[in-house]
């Protein structure tokens, strides 16, 4: 039995087509052009490629996009000053600071300095708090992408046993929270597993929906899941380079063995990754609307 492949590439493309129409209409009817700035500190190759992909997608959709690349030695003070400048810039509706930041910079301090109304990553405590309360806010991009993938693939989450592996602030904690909210795409019974979980297999084997965001290549294997599970693999692990010199990627899930038992599964690459970027665009458009008083 072959699992259905949930394609993030296809789903993201469909959402981007919807967004493009919305952006064209915003420009034509309201003279509003959504604006995004991405800020990268240092020269980490993975971060460079993520930021480049975000800017490329923004351009393709007609979003005004600025990219700031700063040397690894940039001080916290300089970065805070830059954030302040973009907080006050009316052309910019979304500010994204690529993580991780160099160790000498206090990540929380910088993220908290972003105007919550421009926090299209959804990392500011105001947005995190609103998300927990089920209020309208910017949802963090990867968890939001997971939710959209499940909903558009027609996966029933209400009453489902959802098991999340990984408790990061960027994925594990927020995705667990979104899945239990009382609204479409939520209403699940959620278990959050992490490095101190005593019997991981006990949990993975009873999952109806398994969301893996542990950052460990091929960690979940076919004998750890039940027949008919829906698997969302958030892992992006660089496990070498291809012959053409590109990064070779593996998910947190051993695709071949898990696919044999799953009802549906996301691939890596081409699963959650394209959704994350698309949700950033969606949040930027939402922010532009809010700033223009159009919501
Ligand atoms: N680094 C890894 N994932 C993310 C993300 O979703 N947003 C930002 N800003 N940095 C990241």
C-alpha cells in the first residue's frame, strides 16, 4: 500500500496563486503594496539560502522586498537600531530576522523589539500569547504551514490523536497549541514529546497524526508508527552534498519505511519547507491589509 504524498510544493503553489490575485487587487484598488524586510546576520549557508528563497518568492508575488545582510560581528545595539528603523518605515509591513542569530546577540531582546503589528514570523510574545488565547494574530509560519497542509489535504483533526515530537519555540510548542485550538484544523487531542520523553514509541505508535520536528535525520522509522497514520515531517537535515554540489536533505522521518504504513506523508524536500515561505507571504499581505485599515 502506497501512502498518499502530501505535496507542500503543490499546496504552496495553489496558495501563492491565491495570494498573487489578492496582491494585484490590493495594488489596483487600494494602491497598497505589501512590504517585507528580511535581516540576516552572518554568513551561515543554510540561513543564506532560506533568506534568498523568501526574497525570491516575495518578488515573484509582487511584494516589495528588502534584504539586509549584516556581518557576523554586528552588535546587538546596531541590530536593535535597524529594527527600530523598519518599525517606523511605512513601506514595510513585515520584519523577519533570520534565526539563529550570532551568540553575542540576545535573540529574545531583538525579537521583542519588533513591532508586534509587523511581526510576520509570529515570534513576539504578544503574538505568541494571542495565538494561545485563540485570538486573531500572526501565526508562526511553519506551524501555520503544517495546519494548512493538513486542512487542504482533507485530514480530519477533530478528536484525532496528534503526537508532536520536538518542543522548539518555532515549531513544536506552537504547532501543538494550534492543533488543540477550538476551530477548524484544531480540536485534536495533543501529546508533545521531547528528548526527556520516557517511552517515545508508546506515543508514536498510537498517533493518528504524527508531526515530527526534532531535527534528527531519519529518527522515526516504519516500526514506530501505526498503519494508516498521517505523517508531517518538519525536519530539514543536511546530510551531505549531491554530485552537483547542492545540499542533500533528509527529513526526521525515514521516508521509505514509514510510507509503507502511512495513509499520507509529506516528503523532504517538497513538504513543509515551501509552506513555511508561503505562510510568511500570507502574513505579510495580512499585515499590509491591517496597516491600510482594510480588515
Ligand atoms: N530559522 C529557522 N526557521 C525560521 C523561521 O521560521 N523564521 C526565522 N526568522 N528564522 C528561522
